């Protein structure tokens, strides 16, 4: 059985958007910055992300995270970047 060990507990900090349906949160752990952006509404949402950490990559696709996102209803995008940024 594989075991997941969290070496440094972190709390996600909410960062704001002007669009109330989209929520973004970030946390630092082990020298990396992790985050997610989620559409909490039943309608599609488009957002522009300002202050995105340099080198942020989508954790699912491995591609650089775009600064403009179109999110389907209840869609979530997770990302990681090196360094600190909160």
C-alpha cells in the first residue's frame, strides 16, 4: 500500500476575484506554492488571473497555467509553482 505523508501542514489562503462565483486559494508547502481555482456556480465563468506565480503549471495537464480561464460549471483547475508567493 502506498502512503502519503504531509511533511509541513499548510492552510489554503483565499485570494479574491471580482466574480463572486469563482474562488481561488493558495498554500505554500515544502518550498512550492500550490493553488486551485474553482467555479462554484452552475453557469460557465470566465476570469483573468492577476499575480499568477511565475512558472505555474496545471497539475493535471503539466502545461503552463493561462492567465485567462474559462471554467465550466463547477470546474476546478489546480496548479503548482516553485517558490513563495502568498
